[in-house]
C-alpha cells in the first residue's frame, strides 16, 4: 500500500524530512504536503531523506555518507559535478527541462550577435566600415553575415538542443542535430566528422561524460570550415581548450563561450582575448529558469512523499 502523505515511501519510518538549499526552500515548501518537514540546508542534512542541493561544500562533502538520503535532486540539468558524491542507496534526479528556454535564448543570442558582428564591434570600439570587406582582405570570413540560410550543427540534441532548434527554424536556419545515438531526424556522434565541414556554426550542448570529455578535439575542430563559429553552452571539458586556443589564435575559427575548461577561467587566460565573448556559465540562470527548477524540485518532493514515481531520474 502507498504511504500516507508525509509518512514516506516504504522503508522510511516517520515523516519525510527534506533538506533544501535556501534559494529553493520557499517554493519547495509550498509544493510539499503539509506533513513534510522542509528544512533549509545545511541544517539537519544528516536526517534528510530528500535533498535539494546546490554547491554548498558542507553538504556536498558529507553527501557520500548520508545514510538517511534516499533522493538527491539537483537544480541543474547537468549532474557530472555531483554524481560521484551521491551514495549508492540514493536516487539522483536532475532538473531537465527547467532551463531549456534560458539556454536556448542565450544560444540564439550568441549566434545572432556573432553573425552580425555585434560582439566583435563591441570589442573594437571603432567606426570600421571596412569590416564588411574584412573577409576578402584577410582571407577570413567577413565580420557580418546573415543567420538566415546558415547551417547550424547542434551537438547534444536533448531537450535543450531541441529548444534551440525550435527557435532557429523561424530564422531560416538549417539545423543538423547530433546525439550519442542516431534517431529519427538526428545523426549519431559517429557521423560528426563528416557533418562538421558543412556547418557555419557548431553549438556544443553535450553533457560531460567519459565519452564526451575532450570530444571536440583538434582533429574535429580542424574539420570545421574556415570562419565557422563554435558556441559552447554545455560543459567546458567537452571541448579541448588547447586545441580551441590554437584555432582561435590562427584566426580560422570564432567562438562564443558560456562554459570553459577550467572554470572559473583564470585572469589572463588566452581565451579572454581570443573568444568573441565569454559568460560565466550562467546561460541557464535566469530568474524564470530558477523558478521552474524550484517548482520541479517541489513537485518531486511531493511525488516522493506520496510514494509516486519520480521524474528525471539519472541514476
């Protein structure tokens, strides 16, 4: 039989205790059944069966040994930063879908700003009318070009990749999706080398796994056409930083980055001067995205307290 609200699923005695990061606490508590005891982390994390975590070092350091933990819910889609810390007796869930809109809008903004020269012009701070002919003069791609008619390859075609594609189609963009495995309308990653030379821009959204770490390496970057744009908004370590720096120094490729390797990117790193723009891994951190992530965590806690199946189970 299902447990009563607040009593916890089978195997959990007494009321459900939830430990929630401070920013999400109000939204999670509002969605939880009345009998659930919602506490603000790091208070009582040793007793919590349901944890909504962020980057609190005290909680993360203790997490592997928390015997009461049964669910660890993140507020991000990516979980590479916490997977090794989650004890084997706990279920790990992510916030897939909550930040799709924010990241997709950031990607579209990066593509438009790069193609129309806005990012480069902001750096130059000069009235350089000759920029339209820069490509002919230097052998490189001109500063400005239409996004319409461009081919954009999306590496990592999950929910965020689909959200990017949906927003690019009205601009007249040809979208090429690539995922770990092929499916209807999406290419497998083994086809990536053959697809790269046809892309005007490559958007990297792949999660960080053993298979994707360093995936976008020197040989793959070399297959991108001259003047192509790399937009990275997934995980920085998917792209080989040294190989990217080499291509940017040559002036053959362009880049707009929300994620880097290492993070945070240290002052004086070559990428600061070579990339068109770098944001501090905050493409998905809009207020609206936060609210959706908090609401999802609250719904998950309610599901757990009622003994219902959880969504977004990673492991």
